[in-house]
């Protein structure tokens, strides 16, 4: 499905030459009346904005409820993430890093499985197969269900027949399925995730800081298995937000 966009530029007209621009953010949860100018007015408080765009439906010309903001200085992205709540037009929005930085060493670089998060309630496993088959042959797709409600929990896993397809899908990172932007990450074996998380936690402790309790619990649970995830595979966690150990 094609998508038009409304954009505003302060200096550079686009960042097409920088497909993995670390200063670019995905902005979700926008109200229908929000414009590129509104994004620029709001996010300028965090640093100089190079470009803002609102993605629009080519038929109705209405906003699709999400867009992108690109900062000149990637450090501005961290400033945005440090603020817990962002509101535009009385609506809480959801800024995320468009192209996550890969600071941790890649202990496993090849996998056929991806984690897909942020799925709409009406999405099925067949929808995942139908969408991702355009990137290559899909071996399997599954949604994780809540045992009590029997409804899926908004995420699932897709397994491809070829490892190279995973790189292609995760490089795009955000995909639109059933009119909702979802996030794709490589699914790593639990042993790898445990080693990476423990190394990250040691670094945080050495600096006198620690991530929130959920991240700490995540590291612990990797060794035991997390309820709701298929055995042996977990999504790569986002960068933790450190908080002071001082009481």
C-alpha cells in the first residue's frame, strides 16, 4: 500500500542518503489533526530538527497517525527518550528510535526467526505470513496468546527459510500490518541474550547506575524462561533507561 507524506524541512530536504540515520525517530500515536509543523514546533525543544514528516493515506489524504522526525544531532534522540511522556494536541504520542543503534557486540549474527511486536488485536498468524512472504519464503508464523483471555498478546514470531531475509526485514525495522505500525527485531537464543544482558548490567553497575526493575528481572528470567515466549528465543530488548541506585 502506497503512503503519501507531508513534510517540513529546516535545512536539508531529506535524509535519503542516510538510510540508517541515528538522528531519525518514528513518532506514533499522532492525532489526525497533527501536522509536520506541529512536530517541528514540539521537538525543537530537544535539538535542531532537520526534517519532519507525517505519513498520509494517498486516497483520503488524511494522516495515518504516525510520522518521522530527524534531528541534526543524534544526541537529541536521547533527550527525547529521557522524557517519559510526550503530548501533542492533548494526545500522548509514542516516539521511538527509527534505527536502533547496535552498541552491543553481535554474538549471534544469523537467525531465521524475528520477533514482531505491536500487532493489532485483529491480526492473525495468516496475516503475518501473507505480509512477510513478499520478502521471502515464510516457514512458520505464530502469535503468543494469553491463557486466560485466549486473545493474542500483541506480538508473535515469524520464521523464514533463509537467514538473509531476516536482515532485510529488520533493517526496515518498522512495518505496517493491518493499518498499524509494528516493530521487527531478530529473535536471539536465550543463551546469547542472557550473556548480553549480564554484560550490560555489569557495565551499568560499574557506573553506579542500574536499569529499572523490569530490565533486571528480564536478565534473571532469561535463565528460567519467560512465560508466553517460545522456548529458547526472545526479542532483543530496547536500550534500558538507567536510574540512580541512591535511595
